[in-house]
């Protein structure tokens, strides 16, 4: 065996080895140029292998030509360049000279070859061309005209030309093009004259909308269309339609084909729709210090019939909570982003001094409020048997309510900035199929702000349970009382371990909740960050009840599925000591 290995080693050593010197690159030094100029020259030159240095004359000429192009791209058309080459090094000396300034810029806007001012649009019900509105192209035109008096940088010039063309195409000017674009550079005067003529063509309008053959009613699909035949064409409207089609959950793919008419400024849209699988099964396992090991099984029916109804069922289990949730959704034909839904849920909980068995059925109307807000109006019937410390109870409540939420986030699964606002209100009255009269209000706010490698997070959780008349806390089931402590609440304390207690020292829950959170993160590596935090507050009945403080530190792994957070919290207001918190989930 040893002889075989020795033979392989000798054979490998006898193989021709690449020359390190042959593959090495020469160092390049650039003097007399600004950082912008140096970076652009390096980008034009690229890497130069040492074995190319032998042909000094040709290499010097090539490098000088590339450096000149790099300087001209930045508006320096008469630089003095000197290139010297030795065995391992290239040195380029630059004297930039005067920057070339755009001293004249003539811009002409045309419609079908005729000079046209930016004029107010005139609506029409037929397919005749539209006049150009002043607001339609005002911003990109202004950006182009603003180049006058500035240094002539070809990249900036081309970007602004492209921005005007892209804006026109987005607004339905699908035949728009530059009929004239000319730049004259006078090196002796370090000046440039620009002449541009932009022909808008006619503004196109939406024609008919057709779909590929799918097992859904046309009424459901047309409810997603946010334009009328004859409306001005825009790509933003098309993008919204594509998002709405994907958001329905019916489709695995959506391709919107634009079909321009050959004799009229009309664009028909044909949607090529790929249906999702009729049944989708998802499973998941995980671990959190609040819940212990957990597992989930979910079944989705993206579409149940031609009307677009859908349904789902989810079975979840952890050490402290087991649940079965079913959902049936009926879309509204008036608004594509609105639907009715019915729910039936079964929940079993065993947390600290709380044992609860819940059955719940509900009906909700889910609709947007505008500006990104989502809301629902609902009524649910809750039946719950519970043991809270030494107290046993049974409650039936009819709870009408409403909730709303708004989330703005930047950075994907690991947000660099954003915020979330959420609130809910629900109540019951003993005169309407309920064992108690109550009003429950909650509010939640979270905020994230980044400064380079530094990041700040803040949060506030509030809740109140109002019990008018003869109602008291004993009439309220455990699921509607307030508790604090845990990964998402006050770190340093066990999950739902902070609340008022009875004379035996067992938790009974509180009528109010107030928790504030502040955290600082520092990203010390690409996928790692350190954290310092302090959480405080409690669930309480009276303002004089004890508040709890939980400072701590942690390290977070920025994984492909989001931040995996390892935090160590200290129970500064109690004798619980130190608690490890492991959590994976959204931060907003």
C-alpha cells in the first residue's frame, strides 16, 4: 500500500507545474489623478500579466489609449498621460487638465415628428393619440436639461438619456425614440454642445385582457384588473396586475404578454397563467426556548372551485401548545384584495400555571385600508375550559372585534430598517351569548434603524382589559388575560412567567400589559452580529404592581432563513438568574 502511495506522489511531482511568475500580475501605480479617475482607469485597464511587460512599446500604447478613454468618460478630453513599464511594475502619470463642461444643451420634444410643447392631456374615449401631459415626462426632461453647466461625463449623460426613454415607455409611449442625439466637444475650449430631439410617438391605451385556459371563472380573474378598456397604458399598472395575480395563491407563474395593434395605438394583454398544484403539503420542525421542540403540518388548497374559494388546515404541536386551525376563504368580486374567511380552531395549552382547552369559530372580513394598512372586522365565538393556578373555570364568549396592521421593511429576511404597527380591539357583553362583559385592547409597535454596521431596535407592547359592571378577572378565560416574559417579551425570564399571583404564589394573569424593548446590534462579520439589549415591564393589575427588568447580550447568525438569535438575559428584578433565549422568526 505504501509503495502505491509513493508511486502516486512521485507521479504528481513529475507533472508540469504552472509558473507562479508567468501567471502573476504586474502592479499598477497611478499618480496625479483623483480617486474617481484612478478607479475608472483601473476599470478600463484591468489586470496586466507580468509576461506582457516584455513588449514595452505596444503595451504602453495600449495602456495609454485605455487611460485616455477612461478620462474622456469622466469629461477630461485633453489629459496628459505618461506610461512607463519595467519588469514588474506599470506607472501611469496623469495630468487631468480642464474638465469639459456642457455649455450648450438644446432639447426638442416631438410628437410624430412635429415639435410639441409639454401640454395638458386631453381625455378621449376612442383610440386616438393622446397629447403629452406636462407631468408625464417632466422629471426626466428636467434632469437632462440640468446637465447644462455641468462636467460632461458620458456615463451620467447616457444614464439620463436612458431614464427619459424608460419613463416614456413606462407611461405608454411605446414608440418613443431619440430622432437626434449629437454631442460636439471643443477640446480647445473644454466645452461640449449637446443637441437632442425626442420623438414621443402616440400614447398607447389598454385594449382587451385575455387569459389562458384556467379552472377559474372569468369574473374572478377580471376582478383583479384595475383598468378599463381605453385607459392609458402603463407598465406600473401591469406590474400591479401581476402582483395581484400571484398574491391570490392560485398561480405558480404569471406572464403578461403585450400585443400591440398594427394599425392603432392599442395594447391587448394576454395573461399566460400556470396553476399551482391543487394540493400543497408543507411540514416544519423547529426549536425555541419559549416553546421547546415544535413541529407543524400544513395542507393548502389554493383553489377549491371555479369561484376561487380556497382553504387550509394546519396542525401544530410543541411542548406547551397544540393546535388545529382550519380556514376557508371566499374572495370578493368587488375588490381583488378583499375576502371573507371562516375559521375553526382547537387549542390546548399547558404553560406555567395555565392549562387551557379552547374551541373557537369565527367569521372575518379582511380588507386593506390604504397606504399599506391591512385590517379585518370579525366576530368569533370562544368556548374555553381553563385552570389558572388554583382557579378553575369555563367561559363562553361572543367576541366581535377589529384589528389593523402596517409593516414597512427594508432588507428582506434580515431587515436593515423599517417598522411595524398593529392594534386590535374586541369585546363581549353578557346580554349577547356571553358569560362576561369585557373590552380588550392591544397595541404593538416595532422599529429598526441601521447606521452602517450599527443597528438599533425598539419595541413597545401595550394591552388593557376593561371589566365594567359586575365582571371580574375570574370571569375572563386564560387566553384573554395578559402575561409577560420570554423571547418576544422580557428576556431574562421564562415564557409567560410574569403576572400577578394569588396568595399561593400561582400566576393568575393581569388586566394590563406594558413592555418596552431596546436593543443595539453590531455586525462584526458578514453573517454575524453582536447584541446588547434591555427589556422591561410586566403584566399587572395596578400601577403599583412590580415591574421587571431584563438586560442581556447575544450573538445572532444571519442565516438564509433569517436571523437565528442566541440571547442571554439576566433577571435583574428577580432571583431567576440567567436565561438562554433561542429564537428564529421575523423581527418586524
